[in-house]
């Protein structure tokens, strides 16, 4: 589930100046924490947080987008070589 | 005995003084029922785990002697601690980096170290094993003896996009003859 959640948050909020800064951790699949700089280079919890409904909406939108374009979130073809033995090609 | 350990017929003479003798391991992350941690934030350090020190009357650290899993080795042996971070990155340009600090975030026993980059997944099993240095001259086990002591682990994604994740951290005590 984390992989879908990561892609969903990235897909919906990647251009959002606040919500593009996130951490996933916790026991629930929808545990997304929006963070910001604490002024010392460390992440602290932001006043802006996503509700469970907003997370669910992001996931639903991601699933629709992914169905429309299966290449979303997949490695570019030239980077896909790391998955196989093609690096050994002369 | 003149240096013979174990008597006639043993192979103890093959054990040189710089030979790795045995190791003891302990998982120190995940520390709850989550499967891991991921961040899509660029550059901000995230405190995601701690090596626990003593607490209260009964809480002991993993390194406590003699009650812990990793007590002080017997006379004639020496030790070193290693940390292995296992995880991955994704969405193209995630770059994962970790460090080990003291509880005041002043001294580094492991300076920022990269463990994964590129397009794979947060749950990949890329691993980086690093020797734990000293906290300004103080060894890890000595940092964990005081009440309420701990040593936090931090990580971050230095990539401008993508994300970095960690699924496991292992503390290892290597014992040498």
C-alpha cells in the first residue's frame, strides 16, 4: 500500500508548495504527515495536514490516472536497464 | 599454557588477534507495526529511530553489561559496533542518506552517509553497513549508560523529487580476538 500512497501523494501534490513535503510513517495505511523546515534543517510537523478523506481522494485519483497512463510512476526506459542484465551488454 | 587456548588438537592457533570472532545482531527498526518510513521532502532530516539507553530503575540498553544482548566482551577480546540501513528510493531522483547522532544532536558517530539512489522503490533491499564511530571520543555503549539516554538515527532525501525510504536498521556488535 505504501507504494500506491507515495505515488498518489506525489501525483496530486507534487506542485503544492506545502503538501509536497511529506513523510509516511505509522501503523495506518493513510498516515501521511505534512512537514516543514524547523529552521534548523530538520523536518517538523506542519500545521497543514491531510485528512483521511483527502488521502483517499488522492489514491482514487492516482488509480484512475494510472489506469489511463500505465507509464506513470514507472522508470524511464533508459533507467529500466538496472533491473536486468543489460548493463553487461558490450 | 604459553598461548594455547583449548589444548592439544584445537584449531585455536589459527585464530589471529585481528580475526573477527563472532557477531551479535539486533533490529532497531521498525519500532512499531509500520512497514517502513518514506519521505518525499527534499533535504530535511527526519528522526526515525533511536538506539535506546538506560531508563528508570529497570530499563537497560542493548549494550548493558552484563544484562544486555551486547555486553562488554571478555578480557582479550575487543568490539566494534556497526549499523546496517536497508531501504531504497523511487520516482527517479530520490537519494537516501542517514546519520547517527547523540541525543543533543551535537556529535556524529556516523556522519551523513548515502545508502540508495535512483529509480527503484522505498522497500528495496539496498543496504549500507557503516562502522559506528565515537561521539566526540565517547563510545556508543558509554553513551547509553545514563538514565534517559538514547542515540537518534536521522535520514533524509537529498533528491529534488522522488522519495527515499527505509525498511530496516540493524545494530551489530562485532567481537574480535
